[in-house]
């Protein structure tokens, strides 16, 4: 955690006056603070219980109760539409290649365009296809874990962030038939291009995003031209050669789809894996779920996604087509509305004892099967198309790291990157040694 954080001096377990904090700081700036990013639950709880429909100074709304977030995500287009113009808070989006690239992705499309693109995606990310990738994923992770152990036993320090990055890089390399070096470069481009989603965006970051967008577009255009009709089994060839009742995909649609696959399967997945490893190392409760028992890792991962919510809120701008009631308030037509996923996933109205990390709530045979669906991947038509793949990757990583946990502990400070919507562990240094005792169920790191 950073010493210059305005929250660094807060007493452990002490309550903050969030009303005063938010009166002097924008809510997104507060969410991007590394101390809050490490533990966003107090702020999320305050918003959920005291300002469930929080209005920012610019008129945007942030809803935080489960019912309202779920309804926002699932609302029909007659009530709520995604709107690309809401990405950039200031300036004309047509002047920025990065914003235009984001606007063309499936997450910013409404039906019927969304329906067609989603149908194409789902051909390649079904539960059956993902299951067929599990053993290959296990081989990739096992190799990374073996390299990690060789370094640790040799007395070197290691950073689990490298492990978290290695799997998504190799998985994208496998699916897209690209070298790991190309995937790594493309992932950096993607990370830059996504920056306009962040309300704390600076002009320098926007310029980097625009430059990266032009570079990525040129790379994919050349790649598609070389792959089309070549008979390859990779996703890029499949997209280039795809035909349906409306013909083939446009060049722009192919670029947008490749970008989306890279965004979800590359840097975003690396952030999610790093967060899962951080959580598992600092808490260690219920790690027996990772011992290979049927369904154990799946339930653990589902609870981890609920409890830690990698995306604190959805950065996709949703706009009210007409007046809509959320949280007991009527939001006027034209309002931009965002959903605080962290708040929703800890809403006691949806989850019994939400402050307790309890994977059993997602056991297939549990008497608590009425538990609400976790919103980490969103819900409705814009639910993450790669959700099955993401959960499978998490399960395999945790399965493979489980035997090391008795001898693995943190070495040095964990650091967090600055972004307002995603929790980004940027360094997770470890060594071999005796771990600290597991924390109590209700004690946050």
C-alpha cells in the first residue's frame, strides 16, 4: 500500500466518515486509491446502505444494491441501452481511435448487432469447448509452477504476478496461434486502449491509448489478410472465414472481436488470477476445497469471485431510455448509470452472511442453492462471453498451486495499480517459508 494514500493513516478496523470523504473526492478517485482497492467493502457497504443510488456531481449515477445492479444489467433495450458516447466524459469520441475501438466492441453494442456478434462468440466459448481445453491449461500452469519452484528452491525471490500473466499469455497464444511475444505486446496495447473507460483518465494516457489502438488495428488487419482461407484452426482464421445468413464479418467487426478476446483473456484475466492468488495466500481459509474433491475448486472460485469482485463496477456506460426507478428513486431519461458490483455481491438481501467467505453456499448439493447468482461476470446479454474459460483457468491455477501453499508465503509488500473499476495486483512477491496463521473469517487483510 502506498504511504501517500489519504487513507494510509486510518486505524485498522476503524470506520471512516465516507460522507465527508465523498464530499471532497469523486467516488471513482476514491475507488482507485490502492488502500481502498485492497479493501473496497467498507465504502461499498456505506454506499449500499446510505446512498444506494449515488449521484455524482456530473449527474451520473452509481447503484450498489444487488436488485438494482442486476436489474440495470438485465434491463431490456426499451429501458436501458449501452451507449459508447458515455465512455469519454469530455471531448469528442470521433477524434480518438481508442474510443472508437471500444465503441465497436460487443460490450458497447445493442441488439440486433449485439445478438449476431454474441452468437459468433458463443460458438467458441461453450462449456464443452472450454472443458476440452482444461488438460492443455493444466500443462501450461504446471510448467509455470515448476519454473516458480525451481527459482524459489534456488533461493531466488519470485513474484506470483508473473504466474498470473503466464497462463493468459499462453492461452491466447494457443487460441489465436500467435507467439507469446506477440500476445504480450498485444496485451499491452489492449491495456492502453481500455484506459478511456477510467474516469480518472489523463491526456497522456489517452494519447497512449490512441497510439496503441492504431498499432493493434494495423497488426490485426495484416494478420487477417494472411490467415483468411488458409485452413487454420485458430480463432482468427475462424473469424476471417465465418459466414452466416448475413454473410461474413466486416473487417471492423473482426478487429473488434479479436480485441475483445484479447482484452478478456489477456490483461483482465491476469488481474483476476493475481487477485485470486493474493486472496488465497493472505487468508487461506477453506483451501482444503482445492484438494481435488469433485466440485471443490469450482465452489471456491465462485465464492472468491463473489467475495473479492475483481471488477468493482462495470465501466460500460448504460443510459436510461426513459425514466426508470432504481432503489426507490426515479432516474430521468438520459441518465448514465453504472452498477457497483462489489456492493451487489455483498448485499445481505441477496447473500446470507455476505461478510463470511463460505464456498459451501455454491455446493451443488447445498441446502443454500437459492443463493443469488454472482455478478462478477455481469448478467443479462452483456455477461462476459468468456466466463466459462475464466473460471476454468482460475480452478486450474488454484488446483496446481494448492500443494505449494503450506510452504509459500508473502515476501515484501503487495502493490496495487491505480484504476477505478478493476482491482489490479501489480506485485505479489513470495518466498518459501512458514506462512502466517490464517485470518479469522470476518477479518479483512
